[in-house]
């Protein structure tokens, strides 16, 4: 009888263990296993109005409380339509934070005209304070996500932009500085730990509508990663990708150049006006230049590009035109200068598409002659 009772007790304890969560399939998910937000679900959710008075009337309204130890949203995918921008990326709230929902906030800063990854002069200050400039765009609505439990492994911020005076969206290049609340944890108060983005999100306004920068979510250096391997020294010069509709043309190209030059000159070079045009207007990752090849092998002999990044530039309806130069009396591949002979020159334009892949487009080639004596005028 005692043995029967012992067996019954053992079975009962085993049943309690099974209900108590020892089975991994029934245990709560860990923070790393929490499912990401569904961007489509966020896009279809109702927006909540936002009062931008603290930005529109600097010094008159209290700005949102900023956390000293925020979580981090890493922007990875950016899309825009009309006046609404959606940013998705990995969300890490840290061990001491408690997820209470996702409430995005954003500040729009004009981009520096020469360094797309930095704010324009005058906007590299704390906004909302007395004397601070009024940004040309502000957040008017946002999608707020309520929740409890584990934080999603990835989150989606959806914001609708406008202006302080209800004017049309201004044309230009902007940086979206994301942060938000809905999280409890360490900070200046128990309820304001919040989160901030790991970098400013790039966004343009073209023809009154928001546009994401193709292939680039954030670019603190003002440049984007690119594959320029076909432009390396002794590489076979060939295009990459289908070009996404980009074209490259040249005007006034140098066709004859000498190995000698005056003492007050830096050297001899091939020059041309290089124009790149694209159906994708606004900010694009773009590098233009001239490269020289050996016509018998098709390999690069001068004008090589070895950089792993290319700058962000503005692409208008007339394209982007630059005066480009490639030296022939120094910096040639394997030698200090090009030897006399016949070569082939081509202009190129490198860009990055929405998937982050490099597109390299080449112009029609032209014949280049390198001579010993000064070329005739």
C-alpha cells in the first residue's frame, strides 16, 4: 500500500512539473525570441495627433523628457509615401527595461549641403529651447503601439509629417532624429527610460512628398558603402547591375595629352564634364569620375577608385554634373605615369539601389592618345 502511495505521489509531482513550465515549449519567450512588429499591421493602425508646440514655439513649451539610459532602435528599412515615413529596425531595450509599448517621437533637421549625414549649420543645437531655430518640418501624427511583456525584437515607427504653419512640405534633404517612450527603466524617472535611434534617418522631400534615400537608412559620414571592384587597378572595367535607369554622358573630353608639363603645373590630365541622370530624384549615393583602360586588355590603368564608400549627392531633374579629372603623369597603376600610346577613356557613375547593391554605369568610350611632346592646341 505504501508503495502504491509513493508511485501516486511521484506521478502527481511529475504532472505539476509539466504544468509549472519546465517544458521549453510552454515557457515564456526570452527577449531575443520575441517576435518583431509587423510593419503592415503598424501601417494599418490608427494615428494619434501630436502637438509640436515645443518645436514651433521654442522656449514656450516644455520639451519631452529625455532618458539618460535609453534603449536603442537600429534603423534598417525606411519607406515613405506622401507625408508619412515608416522606419523599421532591431530594438534592444537592455536587461533593466520593462516594455510598456512603443511611442515614437521625431525631430526633423535640414541636412548639411556638403555633408548629407550632418545637420545644416544652425541646427546642430538642442531644439525646443529659447533661441533655437524652428525646424521646417515637424511630426503631426504617429502610430502608438500598446503592449506588455517582452519587447519585440524589431519595431516599426510610423510618423506623419507637416509644418508648424500648415504649409506644404519644403523641398530638400532632411535628417529624422528618432526617439520615443513607452518603456519603464533606468533614467531620470521610473517611467521615462525610453529609447533612441542609433543614427539619424535620411529622408527627402521631392515635389512635396517624402522619399526615402535608396539603399541607405542612416549615413553619419555622409557616405554609403559601395562595391567599386571594377574600378580597381588592373581590374576588368565592366558595369555592375542594370543601372536602374541611370545614364552617364560626357562633354568636352580630353582626347590627347602629353607626358610633359610646365613646372608650375601639377601634371597632365584627362578632363571632361560628367553628367549622371536618373529617374530617382532626391538624395542618392553617387560617385562620378573618369577611368582609363588599356584597349587591348580592357583593364584599368589610371583613374582607379579603391574607396569602399561613395558620397551622398542631390539628384535633380537635370541630373548631377561635375567637372572630373584623371591624372596621367602620376598615380597610374603600377607606374608613376602613363607611357606614350593609345588608350581608352570612359566616364562612370556609381550608385546604390534600394537593396544596397552597387550599380556602376559607364559612358560611351573615347580614344585617348598619350604623346611625348606637348599636344597641339
